């Protein structure tokens, strides 16, 4: 229970308490730093006192590449943008949540506990999103809120927990059907549609169909498809205004591609922000409101609507450079193509959803909440690899023993 509480606390600090308005930004910042300090303390204690042998960590290289990019970018923030090292060190605190990977290995949380945490944080995100949506324009959470496409888009922390919880619950629904799981899937899909993001909506729909068709646990694919259609039809009727506005928007943007704000933001950040050629390797560093660099980035948001969080991995590359991007791509490649047990097949679809929306939204590799979700999947993958290797060794040993007994029987009989 204590291990589970530690992880829940770390997740809540990564979520910045969902930026509840009345808590204030200073309290939330201190609270997040407390989560980072706790992770650092756990790792120090493990390094000094823990002597037991841990199972193999297969993603050390990728995470060290990412953190190496973060480290190098600090110096470019100082040399290229006159932002001090100490200011950048605090500004990039969200990246320190990659420590969660090593913390999980240190305290050895069970997979069942982690999957329960994933599920309930997906539910929490959905409920809080609905609350903020219904009380708008009253602001409960101090986050970016935009009224577009016949809906209110709320950039609440925890979105990737929602997506991970959706594929996890869908996978478990295929294994054993319950009404509760079906309702949870319906809730998650409803929130995705309510957000009004075309790329995410169609990505989730596409991957869901692929999941059904290729799932090894689905006994009757036709029955599942019928259930899905019966679920989708009322969803379309409920959110028909959103779907109509998305279709109209797609027609407008197909005729005026040069006016696409994401495209213009990507071109701008890739061509105008880098102070020198070397910065294309190191990145520019995380910006802070406590420097002129941070004010400049905020001015681009306010004046031109250019958000680095709207252009996915490109925006993250602009901040943290080539090593970061390499580490992120290696994680994507390995998690999509690595062999997993059937119970963890939802990893593949989670990372495929990231790949398909890699340049059209907030990059998951540089947001505290999604970083923790990613660390969960990497840790579970390590356990799965360990368990499968042990199972294979036991099978080989059993086979060798059987062969030896057969040989001995043959010799005795002759």
C-alpha cells in the first residue's frame, strides 16, 4: 500500500494538482518540486542502502539520451538567449519526472497496482474535464481554455493517462466483458470527441478498429464490431454538432493550407528561433517567465498564436535538441515493434496513437504527466521481458531434463 501511495503522490505532482485555481501557482510549483525531491531521495537511498539485485532496465540508453539533450539545452539557453543556468534548471523541472522509471525499479510496484492507477487517473481526468466543460466560463483549473469548433477545448493535465487508460480498458474488455468496462470505454471516447481534436478522434477510431481485427483475445470479432457500432451511433448523435464543425473546418483548411497555424508555427520556430547552427543540436532550452527569453516565447503565443505545445515533437526538439529527439524516436520504435505478452498489447496501440499525432499536439515526451505515464509502460515492459525470459529458461530446463530422462531410459533398456 505504501508503494502505491508513493506512486500516486508522484503522479499528482506531475499533474500539478490539475492546476486548481484557488491553490495558486506558487503552491503548485512547490508541490511539484516536492514530488521531484521525493523521487531523488528514493534513488539516493537505493544507491546507498539497497543491495538486492534488480531485474534489467532495458530503456536506460533512451532516457539518458533524453536527459542528455535536456542538460545540453541549458547552456544554449544561457549562451543564445541570456537565460541563466539556474533559471533554466527550474524551468525544465517537468523533465525530471523521467526519474520515475528508476523509482519504479527501486520500489518494485506491482503491475496490477500500476494498471489500477492508470485506469483511475483516466477516470479522474474525464470527470474533471466534464466538470470544467459544464461550468465554463467559470474557471476551476488554471489551464489554457479555447472556444473553437462548436466546443470548449480544455488543456487539462493528464490527457495521456486518458488515452493509456482507454486502450488498457479496451484490452481488458476483450478478455472479459463487463458493463463497467464498457461504460468506462464509452466515457473515455466521449471525452476524446468532446475535445474536438480531429487527429486524436480519427486516430483513436482507426486504432480501435485495428485492435479489434488483430486482437488475439477477441473470440467473436463480429460481435465486438456490432457492439462498437451500437456504441458509436449514439455518440455521433450526441456530438453531431462537433462532427459537423470538424468536417467544415477540414474543408476550409484544405483550401487555405498556408494559413494553418500549426504549420506556420513549426516553420517559424525551426527557422527563426535558433540563435546559431550549434543550437540545432542542443536545442534552445526550456523558457521561463523570469527571463527575457520566456517573455519572447509568450509574446509569440499572444501575438501570433504560436504554441510549441501545438506542434508536438517539433516543439520539443526546438527546446531540447537532437539527443532528445533521438531518445524519443528510439522509445517509440521499440515500444511499437517489441514483442509483448497478450495482456500488454495495449502498449502498441498507445504508442501508435502517439506516433500518429506526433506533430499535431502536446509532445508526450516533454510533459510531466505524460512522462510518468510513459515511465509506467517502460517499467511494465521490463517486467514482462523479465518474466518471459524466466519462463523461457524454465521451459528449456524442463525440455533438457525430459531429454536426459529419455536418454537414460533408452540406455537402461539396452
